[in-house]
């Protein structure tokens, strides 16, 4: 399931160019915002289709490309801070030995892991339906694919920047 | 904790071993630039998850910025250079 970087890159470039050609950028009436949306959509679709249906996130992304970016992060991180503050208060007032403190630390860690797993689920396309092992495997694949996407987009951007420079 | 939850959510799958999760988390550690460079052997699971979320968010932001930049650049590829001709023939 894990492809080498170069193969994935080639697949992505092939599919992205096909998608970009369909966007008809030669039409000058497109606004910058419309063009940006088209570029992003074609890049995401290309990234997902390069995986050829082998991963959950790619299938989820193709069927639902316009996912809203999750904004629950601030709430979740303030919830984590409250948990840590509460634990410090408990630890200060606890009169028991190390065993109880270990238990508290462990439950704080479990709570943090649970909260952060929820955040991760909201970031991966289709993540809400995955169990823990599936989530981590999908995350590994998703991060690899995102890196390829960023790599190729950066190369095109720098090539376009060079091409736009006045010819000396 | 994890085995109880996984038994509830996946009816057909047998118990997920802790070793599997540890192995996957260590693979995740290898991918994350922050943790990989720090070279500490034991990083907590919650830290790895936090760094993963931050990394994914930063990659999303970069894709967004690059899309914006490309949208401006591709609008103005009218120059005579060879590179412009190549890009135009590829994409437009």
C-alpha cells in the first residue's frame, strides 16, 4: 500500500495536469478566487486519485472534496488546558502515595490522547468512521500524499514565477 | 482503554494489540520533522498526536497558500520565455 515517493509524485503530476487542463485557465474572465478554488480542487482530486482507491481517506476526499476546515481546535486545546490545571490542583491537595498520583497521571494522559485522537479524526478525510489502527495507518498515508502535493505545487509555483519574469 | 473501544466500534475485527499501535506510532514519529530532530527515544502518544495534528494543519495551510500563489501566477503567464511556453502548453 505504501508507494515510493517518486511513483506517487509521477501519478500526482499526471493527474493534476489532466485536471488543470480541464479548468481552462485561458479564460481571462475567471476571478483569482475562482482560479484558486479550481487549482486546489484539482490538486486534491489528483492527490486522492493517485492512491487508486486503496485508502479510505482518498475515497472520502473524492466523494466529498469541499470539506469545511474544522475549527474545533481552540475549544479542544482549552479543554486540555483545563484538564491539566485540574490535575495540578488534585495533585497538590492529594495526601495519598505515589500509586494514586500514577493513576491520576495515567488518566490525564488517556484523556489527552482521546481528545487529540478526536482532533486527528476531524483532520483526516473520512476520519470519523475509522478505528484507532486504521486512523494511524491512514494518517501515515495522508501525510505522505500531502507532502508530495506540496512538493509538486511548490515546483510549479517557482517555475511559473521564473516564467513570468521579464525575458532578458 | 483502546481494546475496549475498538471492540465496540469494529464488530468483525479481533482484539487490536498494543504492539501494533506502538509500531504505528513510531512510524508516525519518523514522519514528523519536529520529533524526529529531537532524537529522544520516548515520546508520549499524546505528544505524537499533537505534533501530527499541527503538521497536517500546516501542510493544509501551505497547500492553500500555494493555490493562491499559483492562481495569481498562472493568470499572468503571457511572457515569451521558453518556460512560459512549456507551462502554457501543459496546462492551458
